[in-house]
């Protein structure tokens, strides 16, 4: 999850560490280990078959939620809200909910993010 937040979510290592409530060095080690593990295993970047989505859905939803959290309640910087991060997480969440229409957890996450972003203008 830390590597995904770093690469896909464009979060800094410091931001990822704050989201996981661990020291920066811990996240740095997790990211390095994840990269080495993926490289050593020769894991290709590929789209999974739909029957394989279920086992990874929880982790994907977790990443989307953490991305949104960084946008909704920034852990660094001079702004409390980072709309770009929150809106990107919402966009990914909507796509995900469309791909798994019978997964209530995906729709619940999108509903939560929609509700929270509706308050951005206030």
C-alpha cells in the first residue's frame, strides 16, 4: 500500500508515513523492500482478470481512502485541504465502483468521499 500511495497517489514518503502513523524511516524501508520484492519476483504490470479482483479489493479501497484522506485533511503544507488529491481519489473510486457494481464496500467509499467533497466549498 505504501508503494502504491507513493507512486499512484503521488504522495511524499513523509505524507505516507503520517497516514500510517509510523516514522518516515519505516515507510522508506517498506517502499524499498516492496520495490526489491517486485523486481526479484519479476512481477509484470498487468491488468488482472475480473475473477482475481476480489482478493485485492480491500487493499485497493484502502489506498483510495488514504489518498482521499490526504486530500481531505492534509498532513503537511499550508492548506488544510488538498482538493487535487481528494478529487483524484474520488475519480478512481468512481471508476472502481463501476468496475465492481455488486461490491457495496466500493459504493460506500464513493458515497463517503462524495459527501465529504460536497463540503469543500463551505
